[in-house]
């Protein structure tokens, strides 16, 4: 776990992590794009309340990379997670 209040340094730190667990922030999504290891995105159940917009990436585009998974995929798709 790393805490950093400098967006550039935080992004570089997250992109170098062995395993990246994102949030619903745009910084988390950008780090996921740069990350070559396994990336876990929050499950839909843990989304903040509120109406989604067309640019909201909370539950869209998880097929952009073979190393992107939902947290629930650890139990649902263990072979795929391990292969990534």
C-alpha cells in the first residue's frame, strides 16, 4: 500500500505495482492502462450511489486487457486470474 498526494508520482507507483487494485477514480483507470500485471477493478456491488453517465467506466470496458478482472473473479475465475 502506498499513499502519495502527487498525481504523477502516484500514477507511476501504481503502474509499477505487482498487483493493482483500482478504485472508481480516473487515476486508477489510467494506472490500469499502463499496468502490465494483474489489475482488479471493484465489483459493481461496491459502486457509489448515483446515476451513471456515458463516460463512466465503472462497469464498462473490462475487456480492454486480458489482465483486467473484477474482485469477484478471484473466486469465479481463478484459472484466468492465475494465468494472467
